[in-house]
């Protein structure tokens, strides 16, 4: 009995009942317009007193509801109400307006069913309880048996009066059962009619992929800029500490490089955080330091080499290309690749290591070729969370349609990256 009572009068059932009554309330304006449409074609002078004419007006109103069901806001409104009142998992329902013809048609069907069933259940909810209460109390109040209520002559019999309370309770139970059944039926149909179409799923997947791509790009930017800066600053400070008493000039250069590195990195960090905050003018950083633009080979390679050498790394560079002539996107990604190559040499080979860097244009100007070589360390020391830099280099090259090769070759560690200069990136 408790399970039956919960099914008929539980919290979920009551909320679905409210959902149906809201559908009935939405149906009323359509029914009134339907009365105006049906009125000129009927002979009755009192449309509200004729059941056939009321049914015609109700049908005309539902036809109008089906037409308005294709409006863009109908699906978001219906989905919000279903999520709040029908106990349907929100992930099974679509977000946003219906865009395709199929989705609009399904939304129109749902809207029509909601208003149609809601109108019937709402009408029953208004009419049934008062009559049921009268039947329940009829044996107790003789005055109710007069002609004023226009009750059937059947209730003049004693046995009918004795059974009237049972009939009243049965009517209330039938109303609750009808509302519970219709509410459960609509809740079952909701994912089918308001759920995402294949086009909606594809759009959601594309939006999710785009969001992941932005997040991955920001993660690469943070890793390459901040990671390189921390490695360079650590080694520069360490080198300056070792020669603090013997070579003050080197210490001054190292401190200047540390200041320059941190200022530039904080500017880049502000720019990335500004993207995360969706701000037009990110703040923070050193006073008076605006967010730095994305560094490129053309404008920032010399500074990168200067700061790296200040950390004790001996870098030999051969640039056989005009950085100014490179496409901006390629120049930016190439700078990050060179930065990560030098950062890896600093972290794994240590200060005093010689690095050979070669940047050239090959294949008649169709590819940018970047090669970095340094002595392979005698024993690689695994670092927790390491390996992100090489993966970031590979991701950058792949997104531009290029390729990456790295590993020990004849006693040296070689990083070789090819980036196309033509075609879509």
C-alpha cells in the first residue's frame, strides 16, 4: 500500500501533476482562440455549454499550439520545465533552440502533447475534486440531496447514499492515477522528443573539442613560457652564486637576465590568464608592465639566446632564413619550439653544455627546418611529470602539418622539427 500511495501521491508524481496543470494553463489561450475560429461555423449560441463545440475549439487550439511549437524558444522553455518538474535526467535532453527541421517537428509534437494532456488533466483536476467531496459527505448532510445540486434520482435510494463516499474516494484515486500515468508517459517521451538530435550531438562534440583545444593550447603556452623561465632563472641564479666573489660582472649579467626573464614571463602569464578570464585587458604582473604579445622568431630570438647564455649554456646558432618573412603563426610556434629545445638542454645537460641550433628554410621555401643538438647526458634522471615539453613540441608541429623527430644519435641528443610554410595550418 505504501508503494501504491507513493506512486499516486509521491513527490515526483506531484511535480509531474504540476507540470500537466501548467500545460493546461498554457493551453487556455489557444482554446479561446479556437473558440473564435470554431464559432462562425457552429449553430450553437453558447459554445461553452456544448461539449462537441468545446472539443472542436480544443482541437483547433492544439493545432495552433503545434504551429507555435516550431518557434526557437519553445524547446529551451520546455526542456527547462521538464528538468525541473518531470524527474528526467538533464543529460538526456537537448540544450538550446531547435535548429533542424527534424528537431523542430519533434518539439512541436511535444508541445502539442503537453498542452493536450495538460488541458485534459487540468480540467479533471478542477471538476473532479468538488464532485467527489460532495459524494463523500452526501450521507452526512441531507440538505445536499435537494434539487439545488441537480443530483440523479439514484441517490434517493439508501444503498446509493451508502456507496457514495466509496464512489467519491474512487474518483479521487482515479484522478490521481490518471495524472500519475499521464505524467509518467510524458516523462518517458521527453528524451525522445526533446533529446538531442545527431546534429545537436555533433555540435556539442565540436564545441567540447574546441574548448579542449583552447585549454591544451593554453597549457602548452604556460608550460613552455613559465617552465623555460623557471629553468633559466634557476640555472642563472646557481651560476651567479658560484662566481659571486670571483666574477662580479657575470653576476650582474645573470641578475639582469633573471630580471628580464621574469618580467617577460609575467607578461606572457598575464596574457594567458587574460584569455582564461575572457578579459580584454588583463591586469596583474609588475606595475606598468602590459600583457606581452606572443613571442616570435623575428622579434624575440635574440633575447632568448641572450638569456639562455646568461644561464651558462653555450649556444651556437646558424639562421639560414629571414625570420621577418615567416608567416606569423609559424614564427610564433617556431619560437616556442626553440625555447623548449634550449630549456630541455638546460634542465637535462646542465650549464656549460654546448648546444648547436640551426634554423633554415628548405625545399625551395616550402618548409622551415629546426635542428637542435647537444651532448646526450650520461644517464637520464626521470622527473615526476616530465615529458610534457617534447609532447608540446610534437603537438605544435602536428597542428601546423609538420613532423618531429627526437632522440640520441651518435652520442648527441638531436631534436629535428619540420614546419610547412605553405598550405592550410
